[in-house]
C-alpha cells in the first residue's frame, strides 16, 4: 500500500472509530432528563449504558461470522448503519423504544469493535499496533466530544434532538470507509487490494482459541479493563456528588476530563508495547493507575480533577493496550478475528456486569467503600492477567496436529 493510501485508510479507521463510543457516552450526562421525561426506573437507567456493553459480548461471535461472510469492510458498513438507525430510533418513544434503539446501537458498535482491528492487522501488518493506537485514541475523542457537548445541546434543543444529532457522524464515516477500505476489497476496483492471508482450515469456526491459555488471559485483561472503565463512566459523576459535594454540572465536567485525558496514552502506549517482546509490565502500570484513581476518590475526593486525569490516562492506555495485545498475539488477520471475538465475548460480559455490581454494592452498603474495593480487585485482575497475556508468544491456527502451545 502506498503512503497516500495508508494515510487515507487510517483516516477511514479514525472516522469509524468516532462512532464507536459516542452514542453510549452521550447518555450519562442527560440521564436524569431521560428518567424524568420517559419514566425510566433506576434499573432501566442503568441499562442505558450497560446494555450496549452486554451486547458487545453476546454479539461478538455474530460479528465475527458476519465478517467471514461479507468480508470485514462490508460488515463494518452494516455496523455503521445499525448505529445510525439505533441512534435515531431510540429517541422516538418511551422506555421500550429507548432500550430497543440502544440495543441496536450496541449491535452496530460490536461489529466495529470486532472487525476494525481485523482490517488494521490485514492492511498494516508491522505497523498494526501503531494504527491501533490511533483507533483507540479516536474512541476516546468520540466519547469526550459527546460527553462534553450533549448537555449544552440538550439545553438548546432538548435531550431527544441532542442524542439524535450524533447520527450525523455516521455518513461521513461511511464515505471514507467505502472509498478507502471496501473499494480495496473488491477485485479490480480502485487500487489493487492487499491480498488476504489464506484462511487456514482450522480457523473457519474460530473455536480453537477457546482452548488456549493466552486467549483466556487476553479475555480477562480486556474484561477487567472494561469493567473498570464502564463502572467509572457510569458512576463517576454520582461518586463526586456524594463524596465531594459537587453539582451535577461539575460531575459532567469531570466526566469530560476523564474522557479527554485518555487521548495521550491511547496514542503512545502502542509504541511502548513494541519496545519489548513482553508487555505484561504495561498492564501492571495501568492497573496501578486505576488503583490510584479509586483510592483518591475515596480518600481525597476534593482533589477530583487529579483523579479524573489519572483515570483518563489509565483508561486510554488500557483499551489500547488490550487491543494491541490481541493484534500482537495473532499470527494473521484470521486469528486476530478469532481472538477478538472470544476476548470481547468474555471481556465485555465482565465489563457489562461492572456498573451493575458497583451500583448494587453502593445501594446495599449505603456508601462507596465496598464498590471501591471491588474496583481495586478488578485492577489486580488486570495486572495478573496482563502478565500472562503479555508473554512473547504468537497464536496460530491449528495445522491439523493441534494448535500451538500458546
């Protein structure tokens, strides 16, 4: 691929990434408005952020199957269409329609979560970890953009229009993706496509990865990171209102700070991952940063700007790190697809349970100490699983004599 083609493909990846978190991050800042206007119960309100994450898990095998059938480029277009439809539909009715539209958004995002890294591995080979950094940094940009702007937009035009407005990002992504990814997958159209790695016979069903300890370590690392991120994305404003005595507007500011400070580490952590053949030490440092954030919120909540920044750095590094490990461990794009589908099925199941568990503990105990201890336990899980997932091994598809001992 020429230098110009590479840059345009990276641009297409970035445009898609802008759509893969914003529709979720837009909800917490206006959640009270939704509850008052639509009559959401507390459980339904929690589902607004946890339901998409649960679908990240449950629909990951379906997304991988769609990628095998259509090719990753065309399958991502299906995902983008689902995001647009869900974003628009969910504001048109009551609680059931709101949750149904949110589920459709979750399905669309899942397709992008699973298959964009496959395109990155296929088209960028040795530079895949760097492009993964651009991808995850843009996830943080999309989340920060919607977190910061949804409340002002809601004050101008109401929460329904403010949430629906984010669907306008989808057509821009579709144009870039079609021109610079899908077109290259068509034989004889546009610039010749980079040849796909032949699909090994044993990788068609993707089941072989479930037998590999490395794959399980990757899944637990992604799950621990996801549970930390989505738990604090859901509850950070509430924690600050309860423990620091700030207003809801300040809580929204803290959320935007937490999202935007993810960008520096999302862009740089992939470079550190390439420095050494083992990457477990990076996961340990990320886990330590999460622990510092949680301890700070509990012990010195008045210093919340510091803890929001530390958490932002941790979450930006954590997602890039987890996705980079999957790309580095997979021998080719087919194995990356299999690893990614498994890691997201297991990992996002853990991630979806995080906000519910934290909320239940807070309600049951009347405070945030028990939830804080759960978050610290998740950070410890991230550290230990990273040491296993960060080993210098490459996962290959089975050759007929059994998989590599990875």
